[in-house]
């Protein structure tokens, strides 16, 4: 599943909760408070991820309107921080989250579970994606901020409903109005126009996040179509950082053996992939993209002739995955692959080139593990640090790292119907006029004059 799938489920559940009467018994009330705590924690985690991992503290409540556009994440973190805190015995997500999907959930606790589960899994898809271009382009993540703001605004409204039920501390209506205006304005100024970049909607946990019971595992090939997943798994093994390096030892980091084996193997694969693409008429550009990487791999292999390692890197996973692909290439012979699979294969091959180039260059320039053999006069060659970025090895690695990214061939857009429906529900909700809590004593109900009424449609 993708981030969009989980966020659509969150929006569906929040929209239904805004339109549902909260008639809660003691057991259901306890479950709702548990889910509310996990929802707030998931929102904080989402905001921290969008803030490039920085812990977002609260800011002063005195701010100008233009600061909402300049520092939206800080203001959202402040809103979450100022929400009423309720002490409750924490339940593990594995015990709390199981339940029906948002499309079939009917009870209030089940819908709260859908919100908590969807937010947690959506953030997981974003953080574990192999490629995260939205993190480098500010405009690519703006709709993520807008959707986080809409989630916070919905939580503010639902907290007012829970306060009427006596489950959370009561907050003055004027304060609720101020918080809603802040969250709503952040969502409006960060929302993207139709047709803008929404690559993050398609984010899903990559091959590097798929860890088996015994640790990372290679991908076996049962047919030509499996080359796409195998190349992506190889890209995760040679990545400069990731789940594999966090769980594995330093031997999993790339070294000269990986550089030599992969350069030869990827040349053979690139030629085979180009031949497979040539069978489809009108795909000459794709053929050239596969073959354009061959000179860079040839230069990389030639540059390793006079290089040594300070600490030997075995990298068994990367070597085993490359060996599996080359072996099965001989078995399969011709590759009768469909055009969409070849396009995806080109993207996966691009990831291998970029990750390998960055990882090897980091081993030589930053970790100082790859060194060049240099001699002075008639002395024997000795290993020396490669401080010159014009060294043939560094040039070859930079060429691979700067491999031209394949352009989008087909426009892929995730559905956003439920998120749009949530936006409409937030614009039309009237606090105090709807969502009254049934079955509660009159002393627990707020008088209409004390409740907050908002216009049916906010500009």
C-alpha cells in the first residue's frame, strides 16, 4: 500500500467521526482515549519527518499571519503540543490497531482505530521509501503539510466533542476557534493547485525496508519480470545508508570487490536489457538509456586496478544478489518483458547506478577506506589517501551518482476523494450545532451560547 492509501483511510474515518454522534460507554471511552494518544504521537512523528528529523518544539503564541506560510510545521507542532493531555495506560499498537477498514468501520472506537493505524502506517511508507524526491523539493512536500494541518484541525474539532463528553479537559470556545483558524490557514496556504507534483502519494516502503526473520535477504528470480524487484533489492544493498547498514556489520558496506563485480555484472545486464527493449518499436530512447551507463561502469572497473582497501569489505548480500541476476540471465536467455516492466526496470537500474556511485565515493573520500597505490621514484607503491576529486575512481563514481534520472513515462496519480471530502466536512462543520453527545447528563452538556459556531463555508 502507498501513503495515499493510508491517508485516504484516515480522511474517511475522520470525516465519519465528524458526522457521528459520540455515544460512548466506559469501555469505548477508554479505547477512544488510547487511540487519541496514538493519533497525537503519529502526528508528531509525521511533523518531525517533514521537518527533516528535527525535533519541533512549541513556538510563542504571538505570531503574525505571514509566519504561517514561513513556519507551518512549527505552528502545527505548537497546536499539537497545546491539545489537552490525558493520562491513560498506554496500549501497544499491535493490541490496539487491529480492526475493520475505514470503509466498513461503523462504531466510534473502530473509526478512531482507523485514524491511528492509517497515520502510523502512512508515515512508515514515507520514511522507508527508497527514493524520497519530495524531501529535496520543498514544493513536493507541501501537500503533505496541508494534509497534516487538516488532520490537526479535525483533532481540534473532535477534542471539543470529547470535552463535551467529559473525556478531555474543556477548552474555551474562543481558544478552539483560534486553533482551528491557524490549522485551516496552514492547510490553505500549503495546499497545492490541481496538477501539481504529488509524487509522495505513491510512496511505499522500498526493498531496503523488507527485512526477513534472519535479516536482509536476496531476491530470487523465477522469471524475467523479477529483474525489477531484484535490481531494487540490489540498490538497497549498496545504498550509502539505510536499514541494511543499521542492522548489519561494516562488512555490508561496499568496497572494491563490489565495485569490480557489479561493474562487470551491470554491463552484462544493461546489454541484455537494451536488447529486450529493442524488440519494442519506438523505444530507442530507452535503449540508449540502458547503454549510456555502460561507459561509466567500464571506467569504474578500470579505475580499481591500483586501489586497495584499508579494511576489506565483503558485502555478501550485494554480491549474492548480483550473482543471482547474472546466473538467471543465462537461464532465461531472451527476456520477453512487457513495456511497463522495462520502464520500471530502467528506473531500478538507475537506482543501482546512483546508489553504487554515492556509496563508493563516500568510502573513498569520507571513510578513507579505499586508497590508491602511489610510488615516488623507484620506491615501492604505498597506499595513500585519495584527496583529489579528479582521481579516475572519484570521477567514475561521480558519473554514476549523477546518472540522468528517467523521465516519467506515464502519469500516475493516487485518488484523493476522501481527503477532499474531509476538507469539505471541516469547512461545513458547526461546533455546538452538530455532533451533540447523546445520553449524557444535562450538567455535562455545554449551553449553545457557550459553544462555537462557524460559518458554513470558510473562504
